[in-house]
C-alpha cells in the first residue's frame, strides 16, 4: 500500500516537473508573469481618467478582471499542453503503463496551478505599482485563493477542450472567442450600468463579473460577494471534472 502511494507520488512529481520545465524553457512562465502587466496598462491608461471622474480608484477596480483574464490565459496554455500530449501520443503511452488514470491530469493541473500563481503575482506587482491595495490581510489571502480556485475551474475545462481536440494549433483558439466575450461583456472594466439595459442581466451574473466583483470586495476587506463566486467556481469544477472523467472512460 505504502509503496503504491510512493510510486504514484513519484509519477505525479515526474509528470508535473516535465510540464513545469517545458513551460519555463519555452518562456510560458515569463509570459504568464508579464501578460497581466501589459493588459493592465492597456486598459488602465485609456480608461483611468473617465472612470476616476466618478470617484472610483481605477487600479483598485481594474485589477480583479486582469487576474481573471490571467486565469483564462493559463487555461489557453493548458489547452495547448493537453492537445500536444494527445497529438504526440503521450496520453496513449501513459494509459498503457502502470500509471493511475488520474495522475497525468493531476500533474497537468498542478503545473498549471503554478502558472496561474505566476500570473496572479504579475498582476499584483503592477497593481501595487499603480496604487492597488488590500485593506485586510485575511481577505487578501482569500482573494488569492478564490482567484486560484476560479483558475482551476477554467484550467480543467481548457484541459478537456485540448485533450478532445488533439490539435495544438486549435486547442487554445477554441477558447479565444468565449474568453473575449466573457471578459469584454463583464463588470471588469466598467460597472454594469455602463451597458445597455437588455444585456445587463447577463453582464451582472456571468462568471467573470461575479468573480471580479468578489475579488474587488475582498480587496476592500468585504466578504459579501464571495458566495456567488464560489458557486460559479464549484459548478465549473464539477461539470468539467465530470466531462474529463467521462472522456477518460471512453479512452480506456
């Protein structure tokens, strides 16, 4: 029993290390750190003055959606990795070896979690440079945990898409349009009242808005918006995990 657990741990570490080393070697971790900085500046510079005329501190308002966007970019990277494993036959080889069927995906998830953490770090660095602040230490810790948990939901879904497509050239591209739609039609950049009335219900309750609002509240030291964000996140994790398990049974 103990030897089996140890063997599984060795397999998980080896596969995780393989993915992390590849991400570092190919510059994906560097991009993951720098991308939030670039996108923060792209939105902060043109929108700051118009937003701050309403009394809002725009760095405080903007940073949550930049972090959420970083989770989507992590998901796109995850889709590429999963598609590459499928296309190269790595998944097939692993299924023919004495490797528990959940270990390869768990290894990809842990490696992707490190990429998500790098993205959050990059966002916080640029946010702090422009005045973003946490107003309570405990809420700040929960801020990071909620962001990572949302990232896990996105990454599991992206992993499913990449594994199903089996094509590294289109794995991430499939996610581009949904990501753009959810990010742009959200409360991440402007409040919900800035949208036409007919689309406001969608904007208010879609996952990017709900998660951005929760992170914004946590940064201010409030916990009142965490429940809906956790509900969305848990739903994403449960649904995409179920799909992943179903796919794993089909490939057995």
